[in-house]
């Protein structure tokens, strides 16, 4: 009898242990499911807040187009869209930061090849920009070969299929315009250091998108002529004042540009392409949406692309100042 009672007790204990393990597993899975659902909900909320920042930026760009005086088509850094916006408080101690940047204030990489023809002026400007940044690799020639549709290397430093097929893994140049600046990392010989140094000064727009001299920085403006040092270009930037230049002619007539022979081709004082950065922080969660938008001549704004893999409002490390970068370049130049 005692032996049977002992067996029954052991059986009960085994059943209790099994039930306990099963219940513990169910509770653990339930907790994971609850946490996963909460994370998904937080992600969706952050995404919607970021899209709200994008919508705000679109509204500001539309209002800017409507607020322009008759006959005035210029865009400059004194306008509301270009000014820093204060953070917007969200629920649960969250915050939304929004910034609008003028993509036409950077050098357009796709301008090197326009309508299947190499633009020699744009190539020279890009070469100057590289030298101003202390980059000596022949990326200008290789970018031309990346954009054009033929298989003839540009100069002695160009690169077409034959060079890229030797890489591991092998690949081919796109033979079309860049869709994103990050494609520069695929250029033959492009290093991470050179890419990071160049990234803040370039954009990937349609080949006919002109450089806005009202929003371009001194480093980019210095690429317009051999004798235009960034220090002189900085003086031109200051001469823009609060309202920018009324026309390209007004820009070219600046005393600091006299005698440099700058060609007005590819220059403008207005912008159609902008970049909107919306960054949401909610607790330990961070959501960044970088949107490329286009504003047409009628003031209509549409989103061309969204990127969720950017660094947000954290600035890419750059030289301490652009003049120092120029001094380094002048010392290295032959």
C-alpha cells in the first residue's frame, strides 16, 4: 500500500512538473508576443510621426512657392523652409526634429553626362571639387564611365566593364544616372574615407538640375573656377545677404569673381529638389526618414523617394573648416 502511495505521489509530482514547464513556456511566449506587438506598435507610431514631419515640410515648400513675389523665382537660405525648426514635442516624452535641405545647393553628380553626351564643363568642376577636398583619385573620369552607355574608358584613368569584372565579386558599371549618392561607393577604387569626405557636397539629381548659387556652400562654389579659392568663395557667400542673388548675372557680377571667367551654364538661383529629414525619438526608439521631394513650377510638391537607412540629423564628420581643406589641397597640388 505504501509502495502504491509512493508511486502515486511521484506521478503527481511529475504531472505538476510537466504542467509547470508547459505553463512557464506559454507565459514566456505570451510575453514575447506582447513585447513584439508593443515594438510593432511603437515602430508604426514613430513612422507616422516621421511622415507627419515630411507632410509639414511639404506644406512649408508649397507656402514658400505661393509667397513669392510676382516674377520672383529664387530660393535662398533666408526663407522659412531653410531656417532651423525647433523640436516638436510628442506623446510619452517623444520629440520630432525636421530639417529641409536644398539638394541643388550641392554638386550634381549626374550633370557629368547629359543626354548621352559628356559635359566637359561639369567634369572640370567636379575635378576641382575633388582637389579642393584633397582627393587625388581620378573619380571624375570613372564617374563619367559609370554614367555613360559606351564601353570606352574616359582617358587613361577611366574604368569600364573590363576593370569591374576583375573585382571580387565581379560587377559592371550601371551605365545610367545615379539614383542615390551612395552608389559612389561602387566606383572603382572609391574608399570609405573619400566617400565620407565627398558625400556632404554632392547630390544625385536629374542631369539638367542646375546648381543654386544662393544655397551652395563656399566649397562647392569654389569648384566653378581654378582661381576661386574657398576663402574667396566664402566672401561671395556672405555677399548673398539675407535674400540671395536675384539672378545668375548678379552672382557673376560679384567683385570677388571678376576675371575668373566663370561660365553661367548649369547655374541657377532657384531650386526644385529638396531633401527632408524627419527624425523621431521616443524613449530608446529612433526612426529616421529621409525624403527626396520635387517642387514643380506650379508649386506642387511630390515625394520622389524615401530612405530609412540614413544617419538622420547627425552630421557627417567634415574637415574643421573648408578653408583648411583648401590649404591642404593647395599644398598637395603640383
